[in-house]
C-alpha cells in the first residue's frame, strides 16, 4: 500500500485496488456480444488490462455505508466508460470478523445494458511482514489445470494440466521452487497465470488457496465462488515504493485474485461461466 491517496492514484501495480469493469486481460481490447462488437480502451499493447487506462482502480469510490466492522463502497460507471456498453453501478463491501480472524469482500453490480463484468480485489501479501521476497512462502492452490498464455499474456484457450509442471500447487510448495521455470514462467516473468479452480473450491466449499509464511508461523486461506484464481508473484513490484517510501524487492509480495477467466468474453464456453451481466441481474 501507500501512505497517501495521490500515491495510490499513480500506482502501476494495482496495490489493494478494486479492479474492473473487467479484471485481467481482454485480447485485442475488443469483444462481441449479441452480435455487436465493442472496442475498448487498450492499456497493455493492443489489449486491455484490468478495465483500461482509467479503470475502477483509478476512481474515487463513495462510502455507501459503514460501521465498526464493515465498509461498503459504491461507484457509478457511465455508458461507454473505457468502451464498455451500458451504465454500471458497482458495490464492494469489506467486513471484518475478529472472532475468526477473517476479512470478507462481497461484490455486486447492476447494468443498463448487457456487459461483461468481472470485479475483484488486487491485494499483495507478504506474511513475513517485510519488503523482502516471498520466495520462502508456501502456496497451495486447489486446481488441476491452469490457463497457458501467449507471449502477449492472453490465454491460448487451452486448459493445461498442472501435473509435473511448476504450476502443480495442489500440495503446498515453496514459491521459489517453481519460480522462473519453463516457457510459461518466462513469458509471465514468473507466476502471472489463472488457475482453474476445482468445482468444490469454485463453490466456496473448500479453500481455493492457502499461503504460509516462510517460517510456518502464519497462514491464510482464501475462499471464493469465482471459477479462477490469478496468481501473480510480484514480478514487477520493484517498480513501486511502500508506505515508508522505500522500494520493494522483486517478488516482495504475491497477489491472489479470484475472478472469471481472463479474456472470457471472447471464449463462448468461458463466457457461460457467468461473466456477462444483463439488465435486471445483480
């Protein structure tokens, strides 16, 4: 995080941000729905990342409601915002449960026109409490498959088995063991890939991921009802500075981002997972 709002507005790495309208990447910054092609604002080469150059991470959200243990924020996104059809009203609620040491985030949105919506949070975690790399952290992800990407980081459309690869995190594994191994890690400069959560984890009935500190003294579990989990091993956090103004080491944090699959609006099977929001739905 950062000490000031101004620093967050300049942050290139989406530290702790709510990203949208569509988290992750949309290939060619374009998609077709109901026979209509929509061209989006590109901000990563020819593609769009995390909703565009003026995505939800760059907006000042309004406080809708708050109390000792919760905060609800709202944001209005007008028709045509970053190229998306329809006006969208989005909400996110943060709720703390001290008795279970739990933080719950709930997202909601309504639209005036059919539009893909994929809201998520983009926190980075370092359970050692330092700015040093998290390579000693253990990570477990409930996924038998992952989405390989092209050189421009857009998914190929394949579901690749993790067995025998650096992406096999079905049992807790030190991040440093798999980091940088293989062509996919070369393309992503480390882990920056979407894991296909198993059905039980995608229903929130088991942890989608567990992260364990280097010494094993602290752990966190993540639950979600999204079908995918983007894992990003802080490959570029060295370009940012923290609350104390000091630069981070490379891989000083790991981002765990539950979401619909990247580029799903351009893949009919993935689109049917529920990323398309229609008027009257919430």
